[in-house]
């Protein structure tokens, strides 16, 4: 267990720091409440584990050596994140919109496949398990990422849900949602750095 402590610290800090999942879960917790965001939370936790596990099987190495595949992933990720920023920017919680809802379980899992932050953290984390056989790398990374990220997702969603108590008027909501949207735009730009 002691040999896993550096990996645990690295993965926790990598997933806890702001990125698309943190921004989206915080905004969803604030807009839709903790309970309605649970499928999103579970999808992120499982999707991150799958992505990390696949990275341990060598997909991360493939991305590192095939620049065209990496460029395509960055473009798709950037466009999707920008689209979510537009949705947050235009959102008006004061108006009831029957189409407004948190990510579904499946949508949250699928988003991890193009989430550049998850790929970057997972590829970097492989250095901590490089001496293990590929299947052990995949299992260690998958379980570690899912377990730690579940706690991270719960924290940020609860923070958003609690923050909603401070957002008592339409102007406060608009400012909050626009700050979240700007955060997504900033992250979308960082993909290419």
C-alpha cells in the first residue's frame, strides 16, 4: 500500500483540480441539485476509471506516438467543451426549461473519452505503475481513478448544491453560470498548449 501513496496523491490532485468535470459537476449541482446529478457523478467516476484502465493497456502510448489521433482528440474535445460553455452561458435558471437536465450516466461516461484532462492525468499516472504487467496497470489505474474520482465528484457536486443557496436572484445565477462557461472556454484553449 505504501508504494501506491505517490500514485494516490498524484491522481487525487489531478482529478480534484479544476477541469471540465469539476466545472460541469459544480454547475449541475447548483442548477439541478445533488440528487438529480447522481447519474452524472456515477458516469464520471466509472468513465474516468475506464479511460485510465485503457490507458494502462497501452492506448495512452498509442496516442503519444500517433500525432494525428492526438490532434483529432484535442479538436473534438475542444469543440465539445466549447459547446457546453455555450449552453452554460445561455442558460437561464429563472426560466423553467423542460429540456434542461444534468448529464445522463451514459453521457458522462462517454464524455471521459474526449476529456483531455483525464487522458493527460491517466497517461502521466502510468509512470507510477510502469513496472507492473499491462493488465495489472489497467486494473490498478482503473480502480484507483474510479474510487478517488467518486469522492472528488461528490465533493464538487455538493459544493455546487450548497452554492445554490447563495444564488438567490437571477443576476447571481447569471454571473455564476457565466463564470463556469468562461472556465470551460479557458480549459478548451488550454488543450492546445
